[in-house]
C-alpha cells in the first residue's frame, strides 16, 4: 500500500469566453431622425434623455401625455397622433418601442426591421438591438454606464457615485480646453501633451474654475508656457512584480505605474487581465521566456529596456511574481546603470507565498524551521550544487521554482542524502489563479504523482509542507475597493 496521498483540486473557474453583448459607442445624432413610439411614462423617460441631443425627434402615438404635447408645442420634437407606419421609421437612426404593450411593441419591431433601423424595446432586453445606458452628463463630458441589463439598480448607484465625484463644472473645464487643443499641439505628441492635460484637469482647472471661462483660459496659457519651457523628462524604468496573476493582488503602486507607462515590457507569466490595466495607448512588448520553447534572449530584453528609456519613455518592466526573485533583475539593472538610466524596483507577491497561501500553511513556523530556502530547478547544473543533506533534515522547508522538469532529479538527490520517504511534498500549479491546481504527495512518490497529475502552467514545489485543508474561495468582501479607499482616507 502506498504511504502517500494524492489529490488535485481546482478553484472554481471564472466564466471563460465572456464577451460584451453590447458594444458601447457614442452615436452621432445631429439632425438625424430618432423615433419614439408611445406617449406615456416609458416614452417620457426616453425622451428626457434624447432631448439632450441635437437629433430630429419624432413621437408617434395614439395618445400623448401633456408633457410630450408641451415639448411638441415648444418645437423640441414632432408629435403625430396615430398608429405607427413603415414610412414613419424609414431613415431613422434609432427607434424606441415604448408602447408598454407586448403586441404593439412587436408590431413596431417588425416595422423597424423592415426599415433597417436600430430598435430598442423598453424593458425588453432580449429583443432589443441596443440599450440606453445610465448617463452622467457634464456636457460635453458624458459618462455612460451599462450592465447588459443585468443590474439597472447598480448602474444607477454607480451613476450617483460619479455624479458626486465629478466636479460640477467639469463641462466648463472641457469646453474651454476643447478650444485650446490647437494651441496645445505646440507640445510634442505623446507624453508631453498628456502631462500637460493631466496637470490641467488634475489641479490647475479645479483651482481656477470658480473664476469662469476667462480664468480657465488664462490658466491654460500659463500652463502651456510652463510645459513648453520645461526640461525634457528623462526616461525611467520601473521593475514591477505582477504577483501570481490575480489582478487584485497587485500593489497600488504597480497599478499606478501601469496606468502611467508609455511602454510595458512583460514576460509570459503576466496575464492579459493585468496587461489590460495599462493605458490603451501604451506599447506592449512581449519578451516572454518559455521553458523548452522559443524565447526572447536576455540580451535582446536588455537592449529593449535601454532603447525605449533613451527616448524619454516611462517603461514598466513587469514580471510574474516578485521582480527580485528569480527574475534576472540584477542583469537588467546593471545594463541600465551602464547606460545612465534611472530605475526603481516595485516588489510583488512571489509564487512561493501564493502557493503557501493556497494550501493554508506558513513557510516558516516557530519550533519547526527558522529558515526558508528558495531554489530554482530551471538550471539543473546549478541545481546540483545544493546542500542536499541540509534539505533532508526534519522540519526543513523549501520552495522550488520551475521544478517540474527536475522533479525526478530532486527526488533522487534527496533520497540519496537520507531524506525520509514520507517527507511531504506539495505541488501548486498556477498559484492564486482560477485554474490553480494542488497535488499533495511525498518524497517517495513525488515524481510519479506529478506525472499522473499532468500539471499545466508554472508550478511551485513545496518541500516539507502538506496542505492544511482544501482551498476555498474567499468570502465576499464587506466593502468594495472604492469604499476601502474612503475608509483609509478617513
């Protein structure tokens, strides 16, 4: 009978292939025909929004509420009191079926299809071709909030939060800035312009807005002169640890740097969800090293860091895990030192910590081990130089990175140097991610158990630790991230 146990456990995967059902766009409606079919409350709710546009608005209804009649008398829309016909909908950019009667709305839908017009049926997401989002209006700044119809109350809450947070005079700031954009083109394209507008909206405009449009224009003049005459910003490289792959485990500083980066140079272990936190305009450069597969040479990575930083770019060199653990930080930093380029290091959660958290165990424990060894099994030649006898002592704990291929070598060396056959060994693949997998074994059977598990993705080998319990999903947080920021600020 085998004296080990084996189990694999996968965290409940997040929904894969989830894509937007409704693509958010801002549709030009100036002088274009928009038809609202219906004359009661549902129609009024839509009209209150559409009347903010410059569209040519037509209301077709058997009867119309007094508010709609008033708008028609004011010349803000055209009201026709009769049933809808195909001719009414032809040439329309948008059609709203707001009769609040399923049969009549279905008839309107059929006519809209014949007319080739986009259709929204009020309170009928399934049969609508577009939806109208909740909107925060700071003309000309508009924020649209959609939930695919799944949570309209949540959309309204987000709207209310944004209404409170956005400066009430943001529209004036934007209108004045719009007229200044041509003058701002005197600044070089890219970061210099972005820094200028960031300074305007971030501090200068909120301070000056109480003085009205003339004060804002004076502020822009002074700010432009300041930015035209300032010294060119030097390039800079930030070495950032991406952690085990969960975007929520990124540090706040890492998020900030990603948002500000001109260039993001990333390895293969940084997931798309984290890369999407970078600005849409940022250049993303994949320099992944893949075991036993085509990889980017280290010399090429070094050259890319220098090349982009010398253009004045703010570069984020982001690596899976912690940027100071098996991440070739020294090699890349030395190249930057030689080129006279400044840099900073932002740590992340290393895979060993994520793996230990996954199995509910500490990497160190009073009375068990007062030291922890971090090893890499990628370089087997260097791996052979370990103090194997020390690793076999009772209570020793080691975290071995990139050790799947070296599992049999590790097993043989430890047994050769007196390792107990029942020494616990745990493999954690894709630690902290939705597809996290845990295999618990012993020194006697670790290689065969690893083969049986056929783990995909990077794995940490935890020598001397066995899982406490099966991993469970974390409970829902009591506060949102936004609320936690507010609590911290208080």
